[in-house]
């Protein structure tokens, strides 16, 4: 029922106007940033254009971001909860992070191309033979961007709790590559989490349009939690459990 109420056909004329103006701004931004991205890549490995572009996408969508905790500035592997598509541009704009995506996304050429612009690492969830390749890809991405993020729930939740973390998604961290800090992150939308979340039978496009149609800003607090250490890093299952417990504690607080 909630998903049905959120369908784009229920948007008001002013809602559609906000959607149209924000989409136009996003397209213009893309047309400016793509050539700049390739130009900057000729001169530096640490290309700031993807971070600027994704951060600007979040701003255009109406996201207002606050921060708590201390962010690892270089060499961070971030494990975050996942609520909506806006998690990605908001977190990328805040940290410059690239993302880990499942290898199914790589089968869609346009999406693969867009992901590649931000150094997305595609992993095979069940192919243990590819772990060494994945570890190398993780190291390269972190070296290029300073941070890499994975959503270990494997899908989106309602923002008020956490789904189980899938340790199979963390194969590249078993054991953690030397010199990489593993840091849990809570993306907290506060009281409006349920309105922002992409869950149930709602289509991704419907969630996208519904958020762009909002009059009120989307207020997001990014909580950078303490870096994992000691026994928390003993295995991918230990990493998944420790990260989930840390995020749950912060969410409950």
C-alpha cells in the first residue's frame, strides 16, 4: 500500500515542476563534468570530478548533510547501511569514495560506464577463485580515490534498522589488505527515513522521482564510527558482525 501511494502519478503539478527542474540541472551538470573528468584524468590519478559531480547531484536532489565522528582521510574501506539511491551521491560527495557493486551491474553497459567513471569495483559474490583479483581491485580503487564503500546488507532497508550483513560480500577483506582501515558508517535520515527509503515493491524510478519532487530538504547525518581493530578483523564474518553491531548501537542511540 505504501509503495502504491508513492507512485509518480500521485505527484502534484508543483512536484513535477521540481522533478523537471532538478533533472535538467543534473543533465547539464553531467554534460559539464564528463569532459572535465577525462581532461583531469590526463594529469592526475586523484580525479576530484566524480566527487564534485556526485556531491552536486545530492545537493540538487535537496540533500543537506551533517557529520559526526572522525573520517579516515586516506586508505578507508567503509561499510555503510543502505536506505536509498541518494546514499551514493551523498556519501561520495562527503568522502570522495568509490563503491563496490555486484558483478550483475557490469552486464548493463550504460550503468557500467557511469559506475566506471567513479572507479566502481565489481565483485563476484560466490566466486572464491576471483578473491585475489578483487583484493587487487580494492587496493587500486582505494589508492585512486582514498576510500571505497560497500553496502553489506546487499539491498536497501527502511532506515530504522538493519538487515543481516552478508559476509560473502566481504571476501576481498579476508584478510584485510595491509594499510587499509575498515570503518563502519551510519547513514541516518532521522524521522524521515521511512519516507526516503526504497523498499517493498516500489520501483527504483518511482523512488527517484518521489525524492526529486520533495519540497522539504532531505536531512542526512553521516556518522563515522570507530575503525575496527583486533579480533574484529579476524575474518570476514567477524568484520560483518562487528560493523553491524557498531551501526546498530549508533542507530539506537
